[in-house]
C-alpha cells in the first residue's frame, strides 16, 4: 500500500485532527470541505449558492494537489443542515461537473462545523502516471 498525505495552501487548512486528503495508490479520500476562504479561514458570506461554490472550489484545490481534478471524483457525500437547499446543490454542481456524474449521497444533519449549512467530502480515482524512458 502506497499511502500519501495530500496538502495544499489553496484550500482551507484542517481545523481538527485530519488531513485535507489521503491518497492510497490511485484512490484519494478528500476530507469534508466547508465554505471557508483558504486565505482568511473565515466562512464566506452570501447565500447558500455562494457557500456551495466555495466548497466545490476547495474540493477542486485538494483534487489538483492530489494529481487530479473534479472530473476524477467518483463519489460525493453532501451534508446539509436544510435539505430544501438540495436543488441549489444540483444547480451549482452542474457548473462544476459534466456527465457522467459521480455517485452521490445527500444527508440532512442537525449541525456542521463552524455553524455552516453545507459540507461535502469525496472519493477520487486519479489516473496512473505514465512515464517515458
């Protein structure tokens, strides 16, 4: 097993005892992202669509640090404090993903870190590196 910790300054720093992502062989497990600005570590202001965009931007930064991008994501878990925001998740997700879409779950929760309304984690498969000799 080839295990690698993924870290980037282009996404919020961990606010607990976890890594931004862990890569095992070609599989990358991206920790949940909330709508934090990576420069200020503050929750972004604005409506839920702005918060969801920030979450996807953060996931994109971690995916790139791991050698992939959002198109390599095979599974998303979306956590919402208000499931009425689910249609907005679909709308914003359509700005970041094209078919074939990743598998996904959406779960209503009572609360999330820093009292945000959305958190998303992901599993990604990165392509094998090709080397020329």
